[in-house]
C-alpha cells in the first residue's frame, strides 16, 4: 500500500478542528499521539458490548473481555519481536514499567556498592526510579555523557562498565533531542560485564522497528498513548528467566496462586505482575493501535518521518537565530526538532504558535540533565508522527517567522 499522509490524517478525528480560528497543526506527538478511529471504535466496542472483568467470570462477557485482552497482549508481543506473550506485562506506561523493574528486580538483585549505569539523555522516568533504588540499597549511579550533538559518548563505556555494574538503563530514542541510541551495541557491552539491560522504549516503539531479541536486551518498556493507543496503557517486556526469578511488584487479586494465612504463592507469568483489575480497555485499545500501525507498516512510517525530518531540519534550520539540538545525521535523529530561537523564551514561542493553531511543547521535556548539558532551562520541541505533513512544517515555519518578527 502506498503511504498517503492525508488519508492517514483523516483517520484521526482530533486533527480535524480549528484552534484559535486556524486549522490545528499538532506537533506534540512525543508527549502523546492522537488516536485513530480504529482505536476509538475498539474502546467503544469493548465498553458497549464486552465490558466485564477478565480471567474471573465464567460467563460470555468475561470470556470475550479476556479474549480481547489476551489477544492484545499477543499483538504487542509481535510488535516488539517477543516470542512469548507471557513475557509481556501490562502496565500503565513506560513510567510504570521502569518502576516495576527498578523495584521488583532491583530490590532482589542490587546491593550496597553496586553500580547502576544511566545516561544524561534519559527522561526522568528512567532516572528517578533508579535513584530511589540506589537510596534504598546503597548502590551508586553512574552516567554516560552526551556530546554537542546529543549523542552518547560511548568511548567511555568500557570504563563506565565495571564488575559492580548490575544494570544499564538506557533510552532507545530520546524524547528531548530525538537521538536514536545504539542499544544493541550497549547491550552487548553491558552483558559482557554481566549487567542487565533495561530499555526505555517510550519513543523507540513509536519511531523504530523494535525487535527485542535482535537488540539483545533484557527489559523493554513502552507507552501505549505515544503510539496511537489510549492513555494509561503500556507494557513491560522482560526475559522469561528474569521475570520468573523476580519477586512480585504489587500484591493483590489475580497475581496469586494460593493465599494462606502467613504467606502466598504466585500466579504464572504474566499474571504474577498484574495485581488487581487491569486497564482492560487500555490493553484492547493498544492492541487496536498495533493493528492500525501494522496495517500501514513500520517501514513506511519510518520513511515518511525521515522525509518530514529532512524537510523540517532544512526549513526550520534556515531561520535567523535558530539553534537546533540533536544529531546532525538523520540515521541518528528521530522525529523531534528541539530548538531555541534567538532570545525568545520557549514558552513565548509556544504561546505565539498556539495563537496560530500550532501545538508544540516547550520546557525541559522531563529531561533536566539534557537541558543542563546545554546550559539552557528549556527548549521548544516540535515532534512529528505518521499523520504530519510538509504543510504542517510550512505552518510551523510561518509561525516561527512571527516569533522572529516579535523578538528580532
Ligand atoms: N521515557 C521517554 C523517553 C518519554 O518520552 C516518556 C514520556 O514522555 C516517558 C519515558 C514516560 O512515559 P509515560 O509518561 O507514558 O509513562
């Protein structure tokens, strides 16, 4: 099928509206993506026809809900190249997934004096859970630095990895700069030292073809709402042997086998990590999002985003006073243009663009270590997805022209 951005765009009802009297240009998909009709319909269908709790009732609605819920797990497993759906745990998103690993795997395996290797490129979701673990255990945090283009400086990797390194937690794609990290290479180096590799895939599963087996990682975290799915949906993939050896994260219904007075035994994977009533609609909606994206094809989506980035970097890059942060090579730079413009504060840039119906994000993007690296408190960020077009870029550039007019 040929990739037709206008047809794809027409599947997203929220994009078809005026904001402040102008047609909406949505360039904030790195924060959350818009949702296609296919996903909205799946949510409606579930609530209108199949709404029941999963795995519990011996009745038709519960059977249907369970079937939809478990089918969705299989779809997510296939999307990321996992061979076994039982290795996919439903979570509330990347934050939930990383907290699960840092807490459940971390408390079982990390001790005082051990080291946790992160990078300064990380979203706070892939820093703070590890800080909490370090505080509880007495482990030490170490960081891979980034160069001027926002790429990890991997020359130091061999000295940063030591026999005390228990875990390397790294993002697949940076939300603040768009940097695509060489996860496979990092995973191989980490494994050579016996460390476990946790990947923050919040932006990775959105913009790259993910194959967890090929990447050779141990855990991969993703958010449904960034890839056309509902908010509050997400998943953690983990290697079966690690998940089986781990203590549960939360206790409650569904995650037990037997409950005795003083102790309990645990359910099989994946249920051991899914205490309580899960986000059933969210999981089914995420499954529908995977169907929608699979139908279009990740290769076509990636090629479209690359063309758009090429166009955006050229047009935005030509503005007076612009500074774009992130890698120069499109092989290493995913669908985010992070920038400052002269003396204009990013919040002012965003406010002026909003008046033109253009939605971008301004701020530290939950990546304060990145901001600190460049000595800025914030950047403006335009992020692209499959439904954006060159016309959106043109509108952005026109809007930025107004910013230049006001701030000089
Ligand atoms: N990691 C990265 C790279 C992100 O971009 C985000 C969200 O912006 C997160 C983690 C957190 O994801 P969520 O808020 O869906 O848990």
